């Protein structure tokens, strides 16, 4: 499963749990309904800014409804999601003169996320 497929499942699960339509989520995230549809169908390689906007819109909707941001999530899963987000935040050109450092930092965060999930 690719990260886009995982993100697609996350968006669809959270949106439907909140009772939001694709159109309403698009309005909240300031993206087009087609973008939400394509993301949920895993046919769009979304940008980091689009993923951030959609996650922020979902979190905002969850906080307004009192819905848990991570339904039935363990502390490990919450930590793992945060570590995954940090790993993703490192753009490929962050360390142009030291690609080894960049990959080591990203791998460290990804490995920590797997540990938090109990996968490693």
C-alpha cells in the first residue's frame, strides 16, 4: 500500500465518520471537490500543502463536533502519526549537500513510527 492509498483511506474514514460530504470537506480545506474525490480514490498524487490543508480541515471539524481526532487510536499510533508527519515534512532538497544526512533523518523518524506502532 502506498502512502497515497493510506492517506486516501484516512481522509475517507475521517470524513465519513464526521458525516461530511466531499464538497463540505473541500470547502473547509479550500480545495476543489474534485481534488478531494481524486485523493480519496488515490488517483491524485497530492502535494504536502494539500494534505496539510485537508488534515487541518478534518481536525477542525473533529474539534467542533467533539469527535475524537483519532478514533480508538492508541498512544503509540498517535505518536507514530506525528513521527510520520515529521518524516514527510523533510523536503527532498532540504540537505542538498548532504543527501546521506537527509535520508538518515527521514529513516530515523520512519523507524520510530514503526516502533511506536509495534511493527519493529
